[in-house]
């Protein structure tokens, strides 16, 4: 089962803090991109290019996760068409 994004993000921030990386935000941002399970979400993150900062990456990932959840809840169990 896929780990919820907020849980993934929290674990990343703790790991980065404990490891003493210089640019923590950059490291977390890169892991958000790499760890994104949605192909569409990963594409959006990569399209931001050098403009992608952690805050924007988190926003994109959260939005993508919410969209996926909504789409799954709207999918009919029995497709009649």
C-alpha cells in the first residue's frame, strides 16, 4: 500500500535533519520528486525545472495525492458503459 504523502514527508524531514545535510530543503525536494508514485505528479514536478523549490514540490505532491484520491472515490465499481 502506498504511504500517505504527509507521512513520507515527515519521515524525510527527520532523516535529513538527523544526517546533517547542508541544504536540507534541496535534499527533501529531490526525494519528493524521486519518491512520487504518480507518473503524472512526477512529470509536473520535473516540468518545474530549476524553478522547483521544496514548498512548490510539496504543493504539487499534495495536490496530486488529493486528485488521485478523489478520482478513485468517483470511479464506479460497476462500469455499465
